[in-house]
C-alpha cells in the first residue's frame, strides 16, 4: 500500500458508493441506511495448543439484512481487521443484489496465519470459532451462511458444517448453514472453480460487445489477448487456467507473493501452479523471466490485468503507471478509490469486483438451494432428457439409412447431444446465465446514462436500486 493519503478499505468502498448514490434519487435517509454496516461482532476465544492457551480474534460483520440469510465468506489472514471485514460485508450486499442471489451481505474473518498451524490445530480453532458464531446465529441456514474466502476452503467449511450439525442435532437443514463444502459433505459440483469460472464468463460476455471493447481500445476475440494475473490462489488459478486453456488467452505474467514470472510466450498455468505448491513460490521457475519486485509487473503492458489477490494493490502510488487496457477485479477491492479515479481518467476500463468475482456466491446460492431441497441437481431430469434425445438420434439415423448413408450424423455431435446435463453442467449453465444477465444490466446503465461513465458506478446503481426496492417493500 502507498504512503500517499489513501482512505481505508471501508472508506474506499463508501466513497465509491457515494459517487453512485449521488446520481440516484433515494428517499432521505435511505442512502445512509443502505451504506452503513448493521452490526459487527468481535469475538476473542482461547484454544489450548502445544501446551498453552492461544487467544484468537475473529469477526462476523452483517452489512445489510434486507434479505436473509446474509451471505459472505470467512477469511483467515493476519491482515483481518474490523474495517476490512466491514468493507467486504458491504461488497457482499451489492454483489448479491447485482447477480440476484437472494441474500443480504456479510463477511467474517479470523486473524491468523493458517500456514503456522497443523491441520488438527486448524480444526480445533475453526470449530471453536464456528461454535462462537453459531451460538449467536451468525452461522445459521436461514440467518447467516458463510463460505470460503482467502485462507479457507472446502476443508474449513466441512468442519464448520459439522460443528453446526453437532450443535443442532435435529435441524434437517443443517447442511445449508455454510457453502463451499466438499461434495461428500453436502457441497455442489463446480463450487471450487466457480469464482474463476465466473471471471471467464464475465470476460466472454464483455467480448460479445464490440462497443464495450472499443471503450477499452480492444477489438476481436479473447483468443490471443495478453493477460497478467496477480495471485495464483483459487480464483486467479482457475481464471488463468480457463482463459488460457479454453479461450486462447496468453498469460504473459503471473505475480505471486515472492515475485513474478514474465514470459511473452505464455505461461503454462498448470505447470506453474505445481511449481508453486512444491517450492512455496515462483522463484526458480525454469521458464520465463523472474522479477523480484512482483508488484512492478502490475504496470507492464497487457490487454487484460486480473488482480486476484489482495485489496488495495492498485492505488495512488502506481495507478498512473498501469498500462493494461482492461482490468477485471477478481479480488475484492484491489483498486482503491483514488486508484480508480486515476485509471478512469486514463480511459482504462474496469470490470468491478462486485460483478467480476460474483461467481463464487452465485454457485454458493445453488449449493444452498441444493441443501434445502435435499436433492442433487439433474437427478430427476438427466436420464429422461437423454432418452428423449435418443429418440431424435434414432430417427435421424433411420433417415441416414434411407439416404443410403450419403449423409450421416457427426459422431461428436451425437456424443454431445446424447449426454444429459449432470450437476456440473447445470451449475455452469446457471453461472453463465447469471454472469451474462448481470453484465447486461450494468452495461445498459453504462450506455444509456450520460452521467455514468464507468462500469463500477453502473454496477452500484443497479445493485443499490435493488436493495432500496427491498427496503421500500418492507415499508422502510
Ligand atoms: N468469499 C466469496 C466472496 O467474496 C464467496 C462468498 C459466498 O459464497 O458466500 O464473494
């Protein structure tokens, strides 16, 4: 973070909110009601580890309860603090509204470096934290449903779900108390990849609109576009992998904690990820050029920059040097309010976090619905769909016979057409639809209103209008 006068993360989110709300005509007082965080619970609890009691500090913040349950991840990081958790909770409110996931916004965090602990220690800590939150309904299928975030994943969510189930032995919907669980503990296919997949779908949708591309000085297709990714964690890894393997993008640099790898020929994401997990960093990677000061690579020329790590990485100190044409915020809050202003003036198009990384919560929504309905998606329809398609294929093959096989079905078409959609296909389809629809709602505002010159403001306008409508419907 720069030494220049930069607001805190929460202030930064508020500033962006204020910019948007100034263009709206909300009833007096409603603006503040929406902006402020409803409540933040701080807990300090002790866990006996290695012969001594260790005290941990955790938070769960509820930003808006215009819809319940409220939703948002739990982060494990030493950088967790109240300001950050509140900023992230606010972003959850806007994110859920924008993609029409029927939740209010919440976020949690625990001040901990998870890499300092053994697995069984992390389990004790997580269960204790979950106990403290569940006891106050801050984990609850109809009140507050956490999910993974930085430093947490399926494993932690499984512990949380089990802890809640132990405390609520007769709750038939106990599994819906948290999302992002492994498949064998009530999770859903495609949740782990969901946020990265959402980034891919967001870019695919952006590239369907030549007018939007032109605003960023881009044209053509995703194929061949150069990409720089910051952070090869769950989100950055999946986004980079799908964009390079499926859309033909060339990932020319990856920035990690210990530096960056730059390679104009394109980086093999799978290989680099394997290297990182074996060597705990990118340094020493045999291909490409290693750059010690990784953050400098944010300033390199590329078509698409994907910050997928921490908040505040593009700020007053470096925004002026950023040369990317398009930035897609896979992380939450990677650009400060000051940085945002500089980038906007430079004409760089930003696909904002509340939209760009909404894939995670979207698939969390599907998981929650799956848990409440107690049935896997596709279980009822899949074979029926396949048998109906078989009927068509049989008829077409008869036709082919009657034409003396002068015309035949393409075997690839046949294989694809005959395969009924399972849970993964349905989840991806629902996610793709969500990302397309939400993008279109933002771009409509972006193009139709002269006073809206960026996608972030457009995203805020769409989501605040939805939150305001819920409040009005409640009589507030
Ligand atoms: N932590 C993710 C986010 O920031 C996912 C939240 C969720 O699935 O509830 O959007």
